[in-house]
C-alpha cells in the first residue's frame, strides 16, 4: 500500500469528452424615431441606461432623429433585453412612446 492512501479507496481520473465552448450570440439594441419623444430624453436614456458619454449619446440621438433608427450597442441576449425593458419602463414613466428593439447581430 502506498503512503497516503486508505485501504478500499482508490482514486482514478476519468476522461471527459471535450465540450465545445462557443461565444454567446450577440444582439443589437436599436432606438426608433417617433414624433413625440424629445431629443433630450433620448440622450438621457443613452447616458443613464447605456452609459454612453454625451458626445456618443448625441450622435446616436441624431441618427435616430435623421435616419429613423440608431444603433445603441451590441450585447448578449440577456443584457440586450434587460436594457430594452429599462428603456420602455423609463419611457412609460415619462409618458413617451420611445421604441427600443433587440435584433440578432
């Protein structure tokens, strides 16, 4: 008997099949233009919910205003949907119809 083992107990290492590790799928968060939501509110959403700096928030807001939609960011599904829900909750609270969608990247 080797030193450090107890009678009746043997240890063995079993090989596990290799698991395929994949990067999580990414999703785009997009804000859509409407005729009622103020530009200031859109910038506020971008700064508070998406942690954008003022210059980036202003540029995204202008894309929303001029192009009809603006890409806010690309995130994993859980993060993208959570941020979208926060946008809708804040917009409802402030009585704005701001639309935020999540799309496959």
